[in-house]
């Protein structure tokens, strides 16, 4: 599957009907990030896609609202944001 962008190079939006990030968006995220985005981490395997604005709070499945994070860091971010 190819990454589909508009004429300005912006990825097309996908309406979030479920919390699960669509496979095409996840592939685009992995291609963009390459490793965990947490400063200093650099983990290239065992990463999760993480909504920067939580899906429950209206966060969409757009690349500008997603980041690749190592599993342990995703859990820490979730606890930090909710507590």
C-alpha cells in the first residue's frame, strides 16, 4: 500500500470510528518515525502507536496526532497524562 498524500504532501485524514489505528496509518507512522520518539530512547522494535491527544478525548488517527513509542514509555505516558 502506498502512502496517499494531498498535493502539499500532507497525509489524508481518517475518521476515527474505533480506537484501533488503521494498518495503513500505522505503516505510514512506522515509516515516518523509524524508532521510539521519546527523547533518547531510539527503540526500533516493540513499539506502539500512541495518540498524543487521546482517542477518547477526540484525538484522531492522523499522523500529526500519533507517535511511535516503546511499550514501557507508552504506559508511562498514559499514567502521567491521566494522573
